[in-house]
């Protein structure tokens, strides 16, 4: 039997209890969130903004005059008295192997250190990191920051920059509005640039023509002349960089000016790595256009890694006298325009869940009054992304995807591709809910009816429509540009699962509500071979039973089918598409398309090239 504690243990127990109470109720530092490994797309910040921290990261080397101008401008900015702002200065060392003017380089380094030591920073901590070896601009950026919490931000400044006195007030407003305001937050926004937007890295991209009025917009390109970084995307980038660098995967992205820079300068620069990462993830950066080409951060473009000789300021600085009431006006994220590396507008969030949704989205999709409906049922993510790369290559933008409600489908919508949520779309159609469908045929029937309803809606808008399966690659876009001279309304390639319906009053009259009910009633009665049970075959048979003429596409001349039988093939000439059965595995598809040079995604399922087509 355990007796009462002995008296000499009582002081020890009292002391232990006191320690436990202090441990439980003392404030804890904010730990690194596990949600950052990987980035959690469902993360929603708290409604009330915590006391976040922002550290200025100044990167410098051997330009004392530049550094003096930069730090002076930072010290003249307006900072709130109750919000500490820390300054972290990274001073790169001159190359140790250099023996030319070594005494001069030592004196230059000493002069910079003496200036930094004497520089007063009264708004927070001043930390100086003087390197022992020369690491270059890439390491200066990448090693400048590893966030210790999700409430820590970095503002990275190279030493030839000059900042507006209003820059911090603007940064703080951005953080509060686009990071801590849940209605404006997106985990796919990685930060904000303060420089004047002026550069389009995609070759043959659009000119940056913005509205004459000032305003915010989102753009994929990072702004190295004053960049605010959000913690979670930056961590994700660093891990992605480590993985690719360790595996000797280069940040090549064909069609981008920055790839040429990397091939010339190699690891002396870091932006091609970040650009490749952003292209892979589909992330965006907040930018602002101010009146009179002014900006909150200007680069004097002093001689250094990026410039052989000093080029001078790129724009005018936004000063206190330029302040107006619209300066801190923050748009809703949903009303801002989004642009990719070609400065081509991206329209995220187009998800169709009802016939009304479809009617509002079709006009934004159509090109020359034609729609391309692509089915993703039974299509892998890799195959879909490869198909998208070919759409970009061929300048095809009038497509809309239809498929099951998966994270992948919604990620496509988030990246700017119009999609139809098949499950909700059908459930929101009253006439469909009244149809009697056999359980054994439910999946097949849904596939048929989904596409049939989209065809009907397109015809109501006087749009022609192609309905295709995603298990194919377009070799060229001649098929979509073709104009059919005959009076036929319907064209089919049954083994391709391809159907074209031409806009006309007669086609719409045939494709009426009664026809859709007949589809549901007659599918169970149609006898088709297993490999012929697809939309094109079913609709062809039904249309012909009702006396409508369907013109059959010459499939042998139109497309080339690949499979397990002939693993070593060459691409036949004058083919519009290469296609395969749903049963063919992704590895075999990839191997054969690689032989045709039609597999154009990398190990990240990202396009190997950016293709800009002027709008």
C-alpha cells in the first residue's frame, strides 16, 4: 500500500508543480507550421492580424555609394512606432583567389563594414552578416531567409535600389489585405513587387499595356527590385530548389529570355530557378501601376552582376508629395486581373456547376464561335498536362474540360482553365433528376448526358462544338480551323471518340430536350461493342436512327493510333491527332509520344516551354 509522501519530498513537489504551471501558461514562440511541408492550399489565415514581423534583407557586395544611398532611403521611410522592423545586411566577400588589387579590395570591404557599423537603425534590430568567401548573387538571395513562422515576412533589397518613404506603409497594407484578410487570401500568391512593371520574359510576348489609371494586378514574374516574400511559398521554393539542384536538373524553360541568361551566366544568377518554380506551380505576384510611371522602389542599375556599366534609374520614385487618397486603396483579389509570363491574361476560377454557369462562361471560352469540349474521364494528370502544353503551342484557347470533381480539376480552374464539375453539373439539371437510369449503366449514361447537355447549350448560343476525349494529342490546329462547306450538321470519328456539331437552326432543332430524353431512354437498348461504347458512337447511332445524316471522318487519314503492339513507330505525315485507348498505361503513352517529340512535360508535369502568341 502506498503511503502519504514523506515530508522532505513536499518542497520538491511544490517546486515541480510551479514549473509545470509556468511552462503551460507562459507564451510560446510561433513554431514552423507543419502546413508548409508541403504548401497547404486550404490554409486560411486568422481573421485578426497577429503581430507579424517584417525583416528588410539588404544584399550588398562592393558598392559603398550604392549601399549608402539605399540604407539612407530606408532610414527615411515612415515606420509605425509600435511595429518593429528589423534590418539584416548581407555583405558578400570579394573572391579569395583574386590577387589583383588585393589591398584595394580589402580597403573597400573595410569601408563598407565601417559604414554599416556606424549606420543607425532605430526601428528594430540591425544584424550584419559579413561573409568569409564570395558566394555570389544567387546564394545571397537564397540564403538570406528561412522563415521561422507563418507570420514572418521578408523584403529583399539589392544595394543599388532606392526606396520611397511610403514603401513600408504600402507593404503593411498589402500584408493585412492579401495575407490576413481571409476573403482576399490565396495560397498561390507568393508576394508583392514594388518596382515599376515593365518586363515580359516570354519571347514574343505581349506588350505590357495597362490601364492609364493606377491599380493592382497579379503577374507571375518576380520583381527583384524590391520584392516582398510570403513565408510559405518561399519555403516551398527552397525545398524545390534543393531537390532539383541535388539531382542536377537545370532550370531550363524554352521560350523564356531568362533561360538564355542562365545559359550565359549559370549559377551567378538565381531568377531562372525561381521562374521555373513559379511556372511549375502556377503562382502569382502582386504588382502595382502608379500614375506617371512612378514606383515605390527604383533601381539605379549600377555596374555589377546584372549591368556591365551604370545605366541609371529605371523610373521615378513615388514621394510624399505624390500621395493621394487612392494610394492605399486595395482591390478585392477577385476583381484583379492576372497575367502569365507572356503577359497574357489568365482567368482563374471558371468552374461550371450548372447550366447557368455554363451560359456565363461559354462566351469567355469560344473562339470564332467554336467550343472545344475535352473529356477528362479516364485521362491521367500527366496526359492532361501534356495536352495543355500542346494547346499553348498551337494557340488553342477555346477549350473547356469536363471531368469528376477532383483536386486536379479544381487546380486546372485555379490556373485559368475553364472546367465543368461533372457531378454537380448533372445534379443541378432538373430534367436529369427526373430520368430513370439503370444502376449498371449509371456511369456511362452520365458521361453521355453531360456532353449532350453541353452541346445543346453551345448550340443555343450559336456556337459550333467539338467533343473530344482527352486521350489524344493535337499535332496541329488545322482541324479546329477547318470550315465545313457541306450542309451536314454532324461529323463523327467513332474510334477517336470525336464528334463535331456545327451551329445551325436545324442542328439546334434536332438537339432539343426531347432528344436528350430519348438519349437516356435508348442508351440501354443500343448494342455496341465494348470498345465502341463512347459518346461519338452512341450519338452517331441515335442521330442516324432519327434520320439525321452524320458524316463519318476518315479516321485513318485523320489520326494515328498508338498502342502496345507497335512500340517503335514513326509519326505519320499529315495527321491531325495522335490518340490511344483509355486502357493504355501512362508509361507507354509517354514513351511513344517521346519518340514523336510530342511528350513536352518535365518530371514536375510542367510544360518544358513557354509559348507566347501575340493577342
